[in-house]
C-alpha cells in the first residue's frame, strides 16, 4: 500500500495515461503534434506582416493591405490550424510596427490617420486565421484517412 505523495503521483500518472489512451472514431482526443514545430510558419507570419505594412506605406490602400493580411492569415491558419489566434497577432502587429518604423526612420511619412487605420489589419486577420483553421478541419474530415 502506497502512502502520501507517492500515491498521489501514481494516481496522476494513471489519469494522464488514461487520457492519452482514450480514442475517438478518428483517433486520439488530443491532436497530434508535428515533430518539426512551427518555426517556418512563424517566420512566414513575420514576413507577411512586414510585407503588408510596407505595402500599406507604399500604396496607401487599406483594402489591399487587408487583403494581404487576410490571405496570409488564411494560409497560416490552414497549414497550422492549432491556435489560430497566434497568426492574427503575429501578422497583424507588424503592420502598425512597420508604419511606426517608417514614420521615425524613413523619408516616407505616413499620416496619423494611416497609422491608426493600420490597426484595422487585425479584423481581416481574425477572419482569415480562424477561417483557414476551420477550412483545414473540413478538408481533414472530408479527405481524411479511411479506416
């Protein structure tokens, strides 16, 4: 008979083992993680956000910037659907950051309104990331492995 913390540790490992052993009709309860991680996706998100910010400075069209942010987030949400909010933050934050950097360091001086409206890039980012994530779930359900 086990006493004290050894019994609690054994009960905790039993619970963890039982959750990992549980399955559904299509596999385990917890989604499988890739071994390589999402490092390249993070780099893609930073590049896409920087490109969207640069495009907003050079062209000055918020709709074009929103379309680039939407497409980038949709792609990232599709290829890595786990926690799509991180793509919204990572891509969306670089639009105002690039605007701010251009204001202080370049000869391009965006207007104050252009800097404030660059924060609107988060709105299509939310739709794109979560839409891509849901789209990935639909594709996985329709064309997943047959048992």
